[in-house]
C-alpha cells in the first residue's frame, strides 16, 4: 500500500531527525485518518481488474469486458465495467461519511452515518443488472460520439444495503414527490471544487421499488473504490448512470430531477423515431427509463474452431430491464432457423437470467452463433441495428460469435 | 517572418505537386465519390478517360459495359477476371495494354470506399483458436 509506504517514510524521517524532533513533528505529523494528497484513487482504477478488460477511455475511466469475460453467473469485481464521468474521489473518509436526504419533497432533512444505515434499517441483498445506457454504441451507423462500447458495459453483481424506500419513508415523502436525484463525491474533470459531475435519478415509483438499494457491499465485500466505495445507489434494469457512486445525498424532488446529465440530450433518445443521422432539437427527446431486452453469448469466446460432429455447448445471460426474459433462442444460420435455449429464472427480479444451448453443425465451414432474447411482453432483440439515435444509446441488437468447424 | 515565407512557399509547391500527381492516382488509392465528378461515356456508361478506347477495344467489344460498372474489384480481382475470360471466353492476350486496362479498372471500379450505411456491419474477424 502506498499509504503505508508514506507513513513508513514519514516515521523514518522523524527518527532520522531526532535532534530537531520538535520542529520536525510539527511539519510531518499527520492527523489520524487523514489520507495523503498523492494517494491516487483514480490512477488505481484498474487495480485488481482482469488484464483482459478493454480500456475505452482513461480520463475519465471507461472500461469494458469482452463478452467471454462475463461468463460468471455473478459478475466479480475484476470483470465489472467502469463508466466514470469524473475523477474518483481522492479522499474517502469512511468514519465521517454521511448520507443526507433533502429536497423540496422531503418532509424533513435527515443525515445518516454509515453505522446509522446499517443499524437502523433492515439489510437486503439482490443480484442486479447494471448496464451502461451507451452499451452497444459501437454498433451504430452512422457512428455517434461518445465511448464506443461494444457489448461489455454490463454487469450483474450481488449488492447489499438498505432499501432506498425505507430511508425515504424515514425522512418522509411529501405527496408532491415526483423524482429523486443523487449526488456523489466524484471530482469534476476540470477539478473545479464543488462542481457536480453527474447527478441523475429516477421517478419516485422506481425509487420506491423493493430492489432499489443504498448499498455498501458488493459480492459480500466492501464496494471497490472505483465502483462507488463506501456507498452507492443501485437501481437495476435502468441505465447504470442512475446508480450513483460515492453517494452522499439524495434529494426528493417535486419535479423531474435536473442535475448534470439529466438535461440536454444526455441519456435521452428522440421521442419519435428518426432516420439514421438525423439529430432533432432537445425538446424532442425523452429520458431513457427501463433498458431494452438483451442477451450475451459468454461461452465460447468468439473464434472457436471445433471438429465436425462435436456438439457445442453455448451459454450466456439475458435480461430485460424492468421485465423478465421469457425466451432465448439461438441460430447458426443467420436467423433462418432458431433453436430454443434452456433459460433459467432470475435469482430475483432485475437479475440477469442464464441460458444454455447445445448446437450441432451440419458440415465444415464458417458459422456465426446468434442469440435472441424475448421479454415478457413479447418484444425481441432486433438482429440488425435498432432505432438509430443521435447519442448512440440502448443498442440491443443480437450478440453473435464466429465459429469454424474444421 | 522569413521562415514563415519559406514554409508557405514550400507548402504551395507541395500542393501543386500533389494536384499534378492526382491525375495519375497511385495504385491502391480508389477515388472516392468519383461518380459525382467524373464524366461518363454516353455510349457505354463507363467513366470517361483517355484510356477508354482501350476498354472499348478489349472489353466491351465482346460484353456489356454493365459487367464492369456493376462491380468493384481490387486490381488482383480484375486480373482474375481477365485470366478467367482468357481461359473460358477466348479473350486474347492484352499485351502491353493490360497495365493501362488494369489502371483504368482499378481507378474507377476498385473496391467501394463509401462509409457503411447498412443496418449491421459484418462480424469482425476473430482470433481463431482451437476449442
């Protein structure tokens, strides 16, 4: 640990200058719990991450997993995508960390320490699918600006914390409440102190769902720093940007929350479908709510060569925003015929579902395995590029891998 | 100041040289959107060029110009077509004209370089591995 190195260095310096101990102490003494300035959480963002993760951007960090890396039923931290809008907080004071509930529609302003949250309220654990609103952007033509996510801006970890509902009700929700908005401690890329990086939210109805958590743990451990330590809002099934990291405040709003990245065209798509390349004015956009139905083939990795006559076990996950996936099919002939996969129920609502299928290939040659999920309302993934939109959001076209029978 | 003058003079010379060269496109560089700027021969619909008579003599003397205009092959691809016609369709040896014919075909009927405008790009070539 760099922090320890620093402490050791300081101790040694102090010992080395015993003769002038009084003045030296005054210069070097560090208050308990204070993190040295050069302790760089942002630079350490990739610490512990799989070396197969793909860095799309390093300022701010935007890192995705290749599809085959997402094979685990529960996504471990080392394979979880990072979508940061700002810089990871430099200092994280866990003991002094508080969560404030305020806003026009809060009956009282409340402040909780982490201990308060853990003691006063019942803890819950849910496996929740978090997908970046821009996941799949690389598949839009004409291409749209922003990080060019392919398929790996999605995760489904187990989150533990308290229900946002319990906390909001403790503070009191006024009748005119419409939306909630979060505030986190990330640093604006300009480093302007106090400038909010991203502050998004959800309608009060979504905020009050059982699975909406204020979480302090991920997969049974402290949330990794880059993923929001020590406190994070976790809202499954919606663009992951509503799951605010390094959470310190939630405002109960009497109007649609208007923090940075709620306005303009951020996380919005045209109300009416547009021709590819057409960018309508701001007032013709709507906020993305539930993410669309989608699936991934996580095994095998694309490029598999196998012997003729050998069956191939393929598998992956499927999810459908607020809904459930009711069917998963695979095709080895570009959609001419489809074969039903064995699809499991989700561990809980808003968790991705696992599927498996056994494929046999009729003769030697090049194949593509395509997967297509259908949600509980009968809506399927398109095989081609879905409705183009200027910001390149919610591309849920079928995932596919290349296979050669040799 | 003097430096700036020398630099701009150099740039000017360079651009003249480039313009001169562009009349004779180097191999592998396909002219983009030529359809808008290049005149077409009214008789055949082929791109007008000083070498067009060669094309008429060696190609459209026997087959429709549409066999050319509807295709976009690489230089190697066009060579293959010529060899195939020589093997199966009694096309003669083009002799020293072959280079000029290929230059023409590559220049006007090389691989299309327009941006992708379909609904889904082909899958990228994976790194093949034994499962």
